[in-house]
């Protein structure tokens, strides 16, 4: 009887489906754009296109502009620059981290740390989108927050750990210290016995199984007690978790992992940034638009149209990926200069962990059309 009453109270729909922008935009840019990662995976593993060409094309067209997206709403925004002065100027110290560690003889540790942070950043974006969908659909019960976070983090951690444990470059010789694969080698991996590493792998596998069972049980409980099911959240999870398993259990080499896993992230981020920037920096009222330009400065000018924003993003490569590519080609992937250019990515990772906190920033919630 209680269940029947709950279902009646819920109505005829089993699903809630409120979107960040709208169903068409969200499905196109936040969910189904995962196809771009699978397409790139095929290019690397089946079609055997030049990995260096694919890496460079992805970096220039997708990755560099998406890092610029973060800069567009921080360093180029007059108000953000004043309100977050310590955060923004302090973040510039990341440019020094790599060179200092390389000079100190800790280069291998630095580049491995960079690889770990890059992967963690991807996981955090998936988590961030999931939280936006949870907030949009009033899916914020503590037990659901725990179940969702546990399942997502375990589901993305296990394939990455498995790749590290079993992939040959994690223990292989370091004879070519300038090879691109060197940036992901595990420092002192020989100190960890293969049997112990495999035991860790097995343990995390069972953690993932437990998370999946707990998540599934909670969804069934919601269903049978008449609680709505968060459709956008399910679609996001269905896109994110299988992708990481497909890539990290494939035959792809280290050089391809970053572009394949990140191109979807890039597309999602561009759409979210543009949605935010358009809402914050543009106005259909000319007087308000002029006021925003005076208040926000370059951020408003950059965001006057998507074409202009995209051109600025591509030009950003003149100080980021293009000189970085020249450095890697002529000085190697693990030298002082190569470590310096990681500073751009680190600033992006760090600032993103601070500037997308909807619950703590009412102005951000307004720019994303999310009620506080």
C-alpha cells in the first residue's frame, strides 16, 4: 500500500530529467559527444593513424582552447581577478614546480605526478557534471550522494590502476629518457613486487564490485519506494565509466590515452564554458551589455561571439601547445622546458577545482541557471 501511494505521489513518470542547458544541448555536447573519444580510439588502435599527428591535432584544436576557457573566465575577467587575486596569482607558481623538481633530480616523480593529476582532473569533471545533474534533479539525499560518488570514483579508479599494474611501461627500462612514454612511468616501480601490485589490483576490483552493488541496490530502493530516478545522471555514468574501461583495457599505448580520454572532456568543457560565459558576459540589452564590458573587461569582449571565443582559444596555442611541441621535439618530453609547460595544465586543473563550486557561489549558479 505504501509503495502504491508513493508511486501515485510520484506521478506517471519514473524519471526526472532536468538538464543543465536543455535536453538537446546536454545530450549532444555532454553525453553523446563521448563518441568523439571512441572515434579517436579507433584511429589509434584500428586504423593506426600516426599517433604523433593525432596527439598534436588534438592538442591544438581541442585541448589548448579548453585550457584557454578557464583563463577566459578568470584572468581575463576584471571582477574575478580582483575577487580571487591570491588564488589566480598564486596559481602561477605551478610554472616553477616542474623545473624545480627536474633540477632537483626528481623529474620522473614530477612527470608521473603530472599524469596522475591529469587523470584525476578527468574524474573530477565527470563528478562535477554528475553533481550538476543531481542538483538540477533534487537528487541530494546523503545516501544517494554517497552511492553515486562511491560508484563513479571506484568505476574510474579501477581501470586506471589496472593499466598501471599491468602495462609494460610502468616497469620497463628507462633507456630513452626523452620518449613521450616516459612521462607516465612509475618511479621506483621495481620496489613493488608484481604479486603485491596484483593483490592491490584485485582488492580495488572488489571495491568496485561493492560500489556497483550498493549503487544498483539504492536505485532499486528508489524505484520501489516511488522516488524518481535521475535520468541525466544515469546517462552521464553510462557514458563515462564504460569509456575509461574500453580505453584502458584496449591495446592503446600511453601516447594515445590522454587525447582519447580527454577529447570528450574538452568538448563538454567548451560547451559548459560557453554557456556560462554567454549568460554572464552577454546581454541583449545594449546598455547592460556596455556595463558588462566595463565591469568584466576582456572576458566580455572574448565572449561576444562563439567564433571569436574559438579563435582566441586557438591563438592561445601560440604560447602553449605550439612552443611545447617544439620543445618536446627538440629537447625531449622530460626536460626542464617540457616540465615548465605543464604549468598551463596545472593552473587549469587547480583553478577548475575552485571556480565551479555552485553551492558556494550564488553568482555561478545564476550563470549556469541553477537555483541556489
